[in-house]
């Protein structure tokens, strides 16, 4: 089955891994958020793309949830001694990824092509597609002004109240991303932050229209369980932007885009209200603490879509 997953952050990456575990049943394409991208030390850093590369390549530091397992930080320490910004930590192996990406981009390659080459070098079977090859940076509106996403997320520890989200750039969805939606036999929106992980993908011109027009079954998985995000600021963002911090609140954001909405067993009482939004509400265990959990959720989603 040709499956296209929209993903960003930890939840979407874990689900991508779950589908990758079922590789004999799934031809997986992941459309990755690039709204988190930044320039650091003169290099192009793409955190959500890298999380997918490292996870699907078997390299991710599972304790931290980012970076390369067993990495060292000699370069970071030296850069700090030279007075470079130290609030965004980059390991030595991670730095090599950013160096190689930047070199290829400056040589004229698209981010899509660079990512494909890196995935191939790491032995990854799935396709990882940046949602766009153009500049598309998430900006966070706060009471103190507008700040870059990584300033909000890392440097300021997600403390500022989020009053709005907008994007820097005039990007278009890549042809490959739109094709992956058009040709999919199943489309899944992962359990990622709907505002700053999935939102930047959906904001690209043509992306929502492509999803609506797609003939494949479309499912979304809630990143909110029991009113809270398992990791990250999704629950607080939803509340500060005037949305309900619940699976129902997320389902409202996806109404009209998906056929089915998956919520965790803890939120089963919300299923009838979600069904009233015009989508089927399905209850599955969705906390992915282990690889087995990831594969089980992926298999459950395939079953909902009628895949065998």
C-alpha cells in the first residue's frame, strides 16, 4: 500500500517509525515539516527532517529524542569558546549532517534531493520529502513581539504565550509532496502539533486542496491525550490561540480534511462529539512508548483503512 504520512516533531516521527517497521505492508512516504528550519553557524539545520533521518536510520538518541545516539560535543564546546551562540546544542555527528546539507544546497541541489541522498546513504527505504524546497519559516507572535520558532522552542524554553503563528517566505509545496498526496492509497496526519508541525505543511499553497481532492482514505491521529500533549507545547498553544486543548479541539482543526479521526482510549468519551464533525471517530491505544507500541498503532491505522 502506498501510504503518505504528514509528520513533524516527536509524535509524527514515532508513527513514521511504526509504519517503517511494517515495511512489508507499506510503501511509506513522509512529508516532513520544514517550518522549524534555521541557520546556525552558517549551516542549514532541518530538525524535523533530521529526526526522521536519524530515527528511520536507527541512529536517534532515544533518551533525548533528538540528535545522534552516542554523539560527542567537541565542536559545540569550541564554538562556544569562540563566542558562538550556545543555546542550540549540536553534536559532532549532527554537525556533519548540517555541513553536508549546506554544501549540497549551496551547490544548487534542492532540499528534496539532498534529503533523498542522505536517506539512501543511511539505508532508509522510506521516502522523506520536505514539504517545500523554499524558505518557509514558522514565526511565533508573542506579547513581546514576533520571534523565530527555534528561539521560542529552544532558547526561551516555550515560555512565551503564543498569540499567533505566521510564516516567513513565499513557499510552494514541492511537486513531489503534492504527487505523494495525489498517488497515495492512504493518507495519515500524524500525532504532531497541529499548529506548528502540521500547520506549516497545510499552509503551503495547494496543499489543503490536494488533500481534499485526494481519493485515498484520510486519517488523523490526535497528539492530545487527556487534555495534554505528551511532549511539547501543543496543549498550551491550542489554549492560548483560542482552541480547546483536547482531541475534540484538534479534530475541529482537521474537519473537512480527513475521513477518520483517531483518539486515544483515555479520550473515548469524546468520540460522539467528534463524529458530529462529519468524520468517523476511532479509539485506539496511541501512546508510543516502545517500538512495539509504534508498530501496533501503525497496524491499527492500516486496519481502519481496510488494509491487510
